[in-house]
C-alpha cells in the first residue's frame, strides 16, 4: 500500500509541475508580446525564448518561435569602439548605456540593443564623455 501511495504522490507532483510549466509558457508569451509592442525587443526576445521551448504547449511554442524570429530581425546590435586622440583603441574604459554599467561593451563584441534613443557614457581615468545616439533596428 505504501508503494502505491508514493506512486500517486509522484504522479500528482509531476502533473502539477507540467501545469506550472504551461502557465509559465503562456505568461512568457503574453509578456513577450507586451514588451515587443513597447519596443523593448531585447527583453521580448528573452520571453519568446522561454515560451518557444519544447516543454511548452505546441501551439504556444510554435507561435513564440515565429515571434522570436521576427524580433531577432528587428533587434539592433552595436560594437563600441573607444579611442584616444591619436585613434588608438582604449581598453580600460567604463561604459554605461542608459545609466547601466556595461563592462563588456568595450571589448569588441556585438551587443544587442533596442532601437531608439540611448545615452552612452564613457569613462577613462578622469575623462568622461556622454553622448545621445539614435539606434536603428
């Protein structure tokens, strides 16, 4: 009798876990659409990745995969290059985008960024430069 009780408990736990995953998938799909409509494409992409997984219901997963492909085409990427007065690359540079420290921005790798106006701040030693830039997707 104890063996069957454990089996029933494991089955109920498994069913509840799947229901929680499905709920999370639907919430990620809803959130992704809302973020996309607000122009927050990078954040929308993260949501669509979550709801495009195989553990999500087929129709949700399929639609999220489509939205993910669409958003990927619209997200801009930038590479930051900071130079001194003679054009030499500066490596030890602090980079902030919209007030958020972005340590990897000056290492040459592409960064995903939402289209729109962004404020960049660069620091090197005691020097600071700020600039607003329009990013197009």
